[in-house]
C-alpha cells in the first residue's frame, strides 16, 4: 500500500511539472481531449501496480478518434516504419488493438514488438527524456567509456601475441591530421559505416606520401566523405587520437596490403578501443548526427501530450531500430558490428553505447534491451569454447541474409570471422569453409525463398549462392560427426590445373567405405584422375574431385497441404521446392530440397544423387520418410545426398536431401555405382 502511495505522489509531482512546448515533435496537438475509452485509462490516477489491459478497438475506430491525443499516439506508433511489425497494419482492421499499463512508467501496445513501449516523459531516472540538445554530450560519452574500462571484466582487449601479419595496420592521427603506422595495441577507434553510392576518398599508391605527411588530411579535407570527417571530429572530442577507417587506412590499389588487412578484420574491430557504428543514412556522406552542433533534431521521436503536462514517447529497443536500418542489411558491417567489443551507435538522431556487458543510451537510463543471439555468437568468437563449426554455421545463417554491392566481396566480408575460427581449429579455409569440416559445411539448405546461383563461387560452397542458407543440425559435435559419419577423400583442382588434397591431415575412412558399400560395388579407388576436364579450368574457382556412390531416383512434387501434413507428422522441413524421392518400385525413399525455385518443374524427373555422409540423427528431412515404405529401420541412419547435374564433364549442386540406407538396393536402373565426381 505504502509503495503505491509513494508512486502516486511521485506521479502527481511529475504531471504537474511544466513542460517546455515542442511544436516540432508533437504528433498530436491536444486538439481534443481524451476520447471516452482513453479517459478511462487514468493517466494521472492512482495506479495499483497490477498490469491492466485496455482495448482501443479496431484500426478504423482508432482512426476515427484521432483527435484524442492517446489514440493518435497509438496510431503513429502502429505506422512507425522504423520497427519490425509482427503483422501488417491492416490486420488490425479486424483485430483489436490493446494497450497494457505495465508499470508506472510505461504502456505496451499489443501489435507492436513487446519491446516497443509508450513511456512517460520525465527527467526522472527510468522515464523517457526527450533530447533537448542538438549536439552530443561528449562528457557523457567519456563517462561511459571510463565506466566500461574501469569496471567491466569482459571488455578488456586481447593482449596478443597476434599470429597475424600486421604490416597493414595504420590509423588516422586526428591531431597531426595524417595517416600513420601505430601498433594494434594502441588506443584507437574504428569506424563501421556503409560506403554507399557516394564518392569514396581512397588511400592509393599515388597519394599515400601526401596523406602520410603531417596535415595530409587537412590538405584534402574537401574530398573526405562526411561520415569520416565527423568520425575524426568525434574521436578528437572524446580525447582519443587515432581512428581506423578502411578506405583511408588500407592501400586500396595494393592487393597485398588490402588482402592482409581484410583477413585480419576480426583483430582490427576487436582491438579497437571502441567502434563508431554509423547506423543512420545511406552512404559515407550521411554524417554522424550530433557531432557538430545543430546537425540533429529530436523530430523523429513520436511524442504526444495526453493531458496538460503529461507526455508519452514511443520507445523501441536499440536492436529493433538497428536491425531495421540499412546499415544492418549490408554484408561488410556484419563482422564489424559483431566483433567490436565496444560500440557507439549513431542511429535515429540518438547515440547508444553497447559493450560486452552493458547497453546505455543518451536519452534515458531505463533502456529497453533484449538479448541478441548473434551478438552473443559474435562475442563467443573472442574466446571460442564449444563447437566452433556450429558457431560459424549459426553466424552464416545470419550473414547470408546480407547484401553486398560487389559479389566478389561475399567471402572477404566474412574473412575475419572465418580466419579467427580457422586459427582455433589450426586449419586452412576454402571459400570461407574450415577444411576439416568440409563434409559438414556442404550440408546447407535453402530458406523458403530458395537460393540463386552466384556463379563466381562454387555451387558446393555457401558463397556460391544468393539467399539465406541454413546450417541447423542440432548441437552434436561436428568433429566427432566427421570422424564417425564421413568417408570421402576430398581433392581440389585449382583453375591452374594443380591438384591437391583438401585436408591432408584427414584420416582415410577406408573401413567405413568397405563396411557401407563394398558388398554392393567395387569401392577400391579414391585417387583422383590426374588428367583434367577442360571445363574445370574455365571456372574461376577450385572444383572438388572425389569418389563416392552415385544413384538415381525419381522426384515427385509435394504440394503445400501434403507438405504441411508431413511437417506436422514427421517434422519434415517443407519448402515449395521439397520433393519426395521414389525408388524403382515407386516407393518413397527420401526427400530433396531443390536450391533454386526458379528452375523448371522437376516433377517425375529422374535425377542423380551422390552420397555425402551419414546423417547424425533422424534429421529434419530424414524424419519425413514415410513409415509405410522403407520403414524397417526408421530409428537408424540416413545418408545425406546432393542432387547434381552434369555439364561438359563437371557437375553442379542442385539440391540437398536425405535417402534411407535401404534405398541403395532399390535405386533406378542401373543401380548404384562408385563414381568419380568433379563438383564445381
Ligand atoms: Zn483515445
Ligand atoms: Zn563494458
């Protein structure tokens, strides 16, 4: 009782405070009073502390009452394009919009993500403060950094030694206004931003002497994109001296310099004292709002005065806004964002601070945060424990949704993450795949929209496709799975014709090959043919060359209704490109998901499948096998298969699937064969 009394006392103090008038920000001049429904909400009455829900009716009802300041605020919140809406707004033409009074400070709105709230405005801690300054408070930023540095154990830098060539590392010196080599252990800031369409100002062999000399940047100041200029000024304002910016710190026309730099991006962003995330705008000329006086406003904030002196503000979590921004759609920013240990995020005319332990924002103390699994996976890269291949798979599930202007950058923009994991596994990489786990990384499947071929990379690699790929095969240990479930001896053929083993430390699984297949065909050969197929050298990338079992089955389309039934009954992951596989008796013996949905109808087509490995368990697709058919061994294991198609002696991946073990004796004619595959 006493606590609710004191809350209410605190409230009335708040509500009778005189607020500054802000025409530009208010979405609703309180042109009318609260409507009949909203006047029962009781914005200034005693609030008991229990959650209370109010229905505002359907969308059109709310629109009709838009002279009510609270209804108007809810309407604007529903239309705010900066956040991910659970359902299209039209859904609420026939479904009620509800608001919940959750605690003394705020309301939740039912159709909005649960992390978006309407928060009472006040200078009191925990309430929403509307920015009154058109410039960043640099003392506050320095305070954030000091607190993190002094108190957070997780936010310390890596001491080294670094097993990497760091000759590329140099920074902009914001005092001498030039580019200068510094140790990677010095205190420097990194910039993460979108280049966009604006003209970059590049460090190149011809201008490097000028830019390395004192005041080199001052001499070229007009050529420097605005975001970089603002970053330089910001760094100076928070008393730091060095800032790393890719276009000015890697010699862009020197492949060695740029290449070594790109493969060490994990270190550059992880070691940075903090990273500036330029989350607003579309290109490098968008600037960092608030670095210079008068370069931002609070007009983007959705605010409404519901009663004289009582205002509410729409607040989202930082993640909601960042994840909707153009910054987060780009490929390069993925590892830059997730590898940085401290970030100062400029977005939506506000700045946020995010480190490995805390998240703060400029406008209020009671910041709404939620956990971001990708952020945790990114942090796990600093000290990987557990299965690093699963970790990379999870990061790729997210990364492959990103866009890149240059298709060739698709592997480079993840190179820091991949190299970091390869370092831990003490192995090399092949198109972003750590080679000891090649068998596992071939098993990606498409999301519902399917994939489209990216011709400059191989079809067997995640990089060979546009669209989101998934690696979601439970949490079993990948290294153990490779040891117990694979048999292929992988060779790669470079475009030059050079032939080499992919992973020469791999154990040959001769006994497994014999146990699984020797009773069915001659499986003695694993050495690749030395002579090459002419088509192999026409590709710009390495092709895989290996021996395994090949078999043919018939595809049968599954419509959505049937697919959903299978999904419910057996946990089959159904997409519009899922096909059932039929053996020579017309019985179901497996499933395949085709990668590219735009490929012509495959129904009733005969297709070739190659066996890759044993599945670890009843995988999602394998579990969809119809028990009526190859049912004798449903608890047993399935084979992972790739559907392939040949052209001029070279095969490409067309889909991924599972077949039942017993299917090997009932394939289409002429039965299975042990075959040399050249996979591009
Ligand atoms: Zn109302
Ligand atoms: Zn910290």
